[in-house]
C-alpha cells in the first residue's frame, strides 16, 4: 500500500471524485470507485462519496493498493475461433461470441491471444504482456473480424493506421425500429457513464466519436444497417444507437427490449464485425477481409424476415 497526497489540479475542478482519482493515478474507473468506496480517498482529510465533485486546490490523499501483476498469456484452445488469413506480419481471425481480445483483471474466460497461442501462432512482443500484438479489440459479445500483429513492423504500422483512421472497419448491426434518416452520421462524444460501471454514454466531456450508417433492410420492428466507424471508442456503436433510441437488438445493457431479444433467441447484441480493410504493412497493397454472420445472428434475421 502506498499513500499519495497532492492538491487537485485546476484541470480536474468540478470532476467526480472517482473520475479524478482515475485520471490522477492511472486507475480504471471501476478500480478508482472501489478505492473511494473503501474510504481510501480523502478530500481535505475527510472521506467523500465517489459522486462528490472535487474543487481545484483541495487536498487529496489517496491510499493506493499494491500493484497487481498483469495476467500472462496462457495457450488455451478457443472453440469457434477461426483464422481467416495469416502471414509473417499479421493474422486475421473471425472471433466467436463469448471471447475477449486478451486477458484482463476479472476476466477468466477464453481470449483471442490465448487461442492463437494454442494454434501455434506467434504474435508481436510489443504491447503490455497480456495483450502483445493487439492493435484493436472487439467486445466479448461482438463477433467478427479482428487483426493481431505478428511482427514488430506490423504492430507499429497497424497501431498508427488505427490511430490515424486509415483502417476501414465495417460492422453490420440490427437495431430496434427504423432510423430517420435511413442513412446518416452520428457525431457525438463518448465517455464513461457517470453512474453505471462498465457502461459508456454520450457526454460533452467525452472523446470525439463518429459513426456512419446506412440502412440495408427494414423489418417490422427493426433494421439491418451497415456501420462504418471513423473512430473506435469502447462500445461506440452500442452507445451511439442507444442514444438515438435505436439500441442494437438484444443489447439489454444499453436499453434494448428483452422481450424482442427472447423472441429472436438472442442472448447478446446483434452486432458483427463484417469487413476489415487496411494497407498491408510490408507490401503496401490493400487487403480486405469479409466475415459471414454466425448462426445466432443469422437465425434472428430469418425470424425478422418471416415476421414481415
């Protein structure tokens, strides 16, 4: 345990206590909230609730837990994980539902990185120990295409390409209702939800987030849309369409109708990383990959079409 004391910087004036602790000490929002709730963060010598706002110049005293070792990569076969393409520089996989991109505190399920190790695929050593080679991620409940770097050259080039928005990332989603207009752009900043852990929300304090969409097919109660991400925020598609009052079908975390999800046999959001295209880091040629819908999403589509 380590105790740190410092005044609240001007830039954090008016921020929630848990968010200020997160920003100052590099903790996740969840870890910061847990620390505050345990009474290990005091403002001017007094413990405060995590939702209290801090003022610039107030004296903040925080007792930090001992560092936890990062999870290491464990080679574990992953059922349903498919290699779409592989060469000396990168591997593209089709990720099944229920699989995380990499190990993280609190996640004990299968991972893409562990599955690749079990397949004998060596990945780049750049990046944190538990997510070496990872240049972007998909949610556990989102299926589809994901690229992992195998060479250091590819890791640097792909990280830069994602950062500079040079990667064409296209998703298909089924959202509730009918979008108006049928084609458009959602430009709304995203940040962590102010009160709900593990969720994000459209907030003025968030990072710029841009989503382009086009309706492919309309059903009685939902729409199949093509989504192109200009930015890549956590839960971006789910948050943006929830904010539009058209959450992804099955995404009860972000306000979807649970009765509709049950009727369609869905236990997760209808969201699939359909296409991925980028410039090959070594040959400089464009490469493009396409993924078919998994069985549960295809079945839900069939039911929606039959109900029309």
